[in-house]
C-alpha cells in the first residue's frame, strides 16, 4: 500500500540490545538494573466469607466466571494475589506490581514454555502431528520465545510498528474504517452486528493491506484467527482442537503459497519484507530468517493484530450501549486528539481485550511470598492488574483524566510488551471517531444476558453483538 | 566507538558519564545498553510505551528541542511524572550538537 516502507533498513545496526539477552555483559546489565527477580511481599487483605468461598470453589475454567470474572479477580487480588487455580492447573498472578515484576524477568518466567504448553493443552502432540501432515509443517512462534533468540526476532519486527509509522498510516486506516462502518450503516433498518459487520472486517482489512494479502477474504481470515487465538487460552475439546488445527493448516497453506510468490516477486508489503529479512546477531553478523520462522511471523502478524483489536472495538460498542454517559463522553472528546487518546487508553485499561497471558517458571521462584515450583504454568491476569485499586483508584470508574493511564497492562509489559500496540491504539481510535460520526443512540438488539463470550481465559471476546442505532446525518 | 559525551542520572540517583557515544545512538539505546536504572525501552524505540522517559537538563533544552505530537501523546500517558523538559529517550539521537548532554531518568509513573 501507499506509504509502506521496507521494515529492515539497516541490518548492520547493532544498537538496541535488551538487558540480559545477548551476552554475558548484558546479563550483568540485567542484574545491575534490578530486573533479575527479587521478591517483595505485599499485604493480604481480609476476605468476606463469600469471597473465601469463591476462591475455594471457583476457577477461571468455569464459563460463568470467564464471562464475568471481576469478583473472582478481586477476591484473588485482595486475599491471595498469587492464587493456584487447581482446576486450571495454573498460578494466577493478579496484582499489578507482581505482574510488572514477572514480566520484567523473561528468563525466570518463560514465554516460550508458557505459550507452547498452553497450545492445545493436553493434546499438543496430536496438534503438532496434524499440522506437520496437513499444514505444511509445524512452525513454532518465533516471537513467542525467550531471550536471547527473542531479542533478535523482536528487533526485526519492531520497525514495522513504531508510533510514527502508524501515524503515517492514519489517513489510509481512516478511509478503510469509514468504508466498513458506512457499509454496515447502508444495510439499512438501523441495525447490524457490531462485531461481525464492523469490528472483525475492519481490523482484518487493515492487516490485509499491510501484509499485501487478497481482499474479500474476511470471513476466512476471521475463522483462521479464531482458531489460532484459541491456542493461547481457549478451553478446547479434542473435537474443537482438531477443527482448529484444520483451520490453521489451511491458513498455513495459504500463507506459504503467498510467501513463495513474494520470494520470487517481492512487493511493497510486509510479507515480502519478512521473506527477505535478516536478523542481526549480538556480534553484528547477520542471518536470514529461516522459511519456518518467516511463516510463523507472517502468521503471528496476521492473527495477533486482528482478533484482539476487533475485541477492543466490540467492547467499545458494548460500553457505548451499556454505560450511562459513555456515548456523550466520546462525542465530547472526538475532535480533541489528546482527550480522544486518553479515552482510548482508559477503554483499554477498563476492558482489556487480552485479559491474561501465559508464562512458565524455569526454576522454583517466590513471587510476593508465594513459592511456585519449577516448570509451573502461570497466567498474568491483566484484567485484574488493570483493576488494581492501589494503582488505579476507583478502577471501575471510567476516568480519562487519570494521570498514570500509561501504567495499564492491557499490552503486557517488559520485553514481550505487545509489538503492535501503536497500530492497535490507532485502529480503535479511528473506529471510535467514525462510530460517532456515522451512528448515534447505539443499543443492544438482544437482551444483555444473551451476549456470548468466547470460552477462553486469555481473551474477553464478544462473539456477536446485534445492535440498533440511528444513522447520523451530516 | 564514538566520541560524544552524555551524562545520565538514573532513577536511583546514580550518575553515569559516557564519553564514547556514537552519533545516531538514541538515549534509550545508550541507557539500556549500559544498564541505567529506569530505562526499559519496552517497545524497542517505537515511541509507543514511555518506558525510556527522561528530563533534559534545562541548559540543553533548546538544542534537544520539544517533542512532536506523537511523542507528546505518549508522554501524556505518564502525566503524573511529566515535566516541561520531558522527552522519550528513544526519540533523542546523539549528534555533535548534543555533545555533553545531561539528562535525568524520570521516575516510573505513580501508583
């Protein structure tokens, strides 16, 4: 697309090491920075009998709790901040300070192991074998890895997603978003599905342009996204795991064909950049990405950016329809860039699309006074961290004047902080602006109790949201 | 190896003087490479996370210059610790004009 620039200008650039990731010097750096894990213990608060019962009997594996988890989060956060959820088999980290501390030590708390264990949990071998047979191969996510390998791959991807580059894309993204919402409005009758007609096609069209993929594949890409995202935290039966594996196999076959074409005839798109990309090693030498690595990165770029961002936009419709004053507030800030940025950031804090992500301990470690064994699965519960009263007073108030908005953990933090955060913010912001310009009086077309959420501990995704609205004229 | 000098006061009050800084290196890269407390650079230099926030010594402010609107929007997310001399370290690149620059790492946004 217009304005696209190659991602990988300067493979000789050696700067920008992450602490503790490239060599011994950096490991010393990490320790002197205080990033190696040092435990701090914070006070537990007394729980009500109801909260004690909720902790004793409840689990994030329960669908009812998944759909409305705030009370469960609060009970853990207050009384048992590092809570072992036996039904889920995971240690749940729920206070903001503990989430931040864990994220800052990617060596003790491994993403690579956390992610791959979570994938097709309990059925991993079958999942992998299926993809080898039907999907052109099993391609472990190069970005869901640990330092020092992660450092090099991450550096390669960062150039594509800087805030300044995203700013250059804003006019084109606005055009795309305006078009998607106009199509939904043009269906007539003042009704549409806010998730299926707006949030999902909108984010897919943006990433399809970035990657240089074919238009008109929204439905297919949406199915693929759901299947890939399911691997980070959905409750899968064997049957759904195999259905998802079949979708992922189809996705991989499609991407491999596109990548082969780009290898021969490079275009001005991210796939062409990735198939020709080189990573820079700590000593300054460069290596080409392997084809398997490139497949995993194209897949991650396609999927990571659309399902989660679509979830944020679906959640925006949800709050506009349910929270008194929200529609008026949004309308009042829509032409003020600074206030609108704050509105979007507070929305991401208040309703984080990714509410928990995995880590795995590489050794026995004590976190906030609770000892976790080696090789234990953990979830960093962002949905709870963003509601931590000690960081965000009155966390359930929607307050765009918070002075520390940037502390929210909707994008995680540390070396694995969401790489596409600037693009995500921009898409949600542009969507919010266009919603206000084209629609008013947004309401649910179904009772709120009928709204279904994806069965997942990782995302808080509304699957379908039929709404009614008035078309805004002029 | 370059020959530019930068003095950084870290989040814990320690002072680091680097006198072999190359032209083009950002303050975030410099701080992270040398383990300056408080310089994280989570987003990798994309002006998208505000974990490399510094206060520029007032005597250097005119030469360093003000943030653009993209950077200002990010600094606004840590408004409780933002000052008139705030910059994101990833957006300040060393040049001969900045030889001798002094900055202080901003504290993390508050609890």
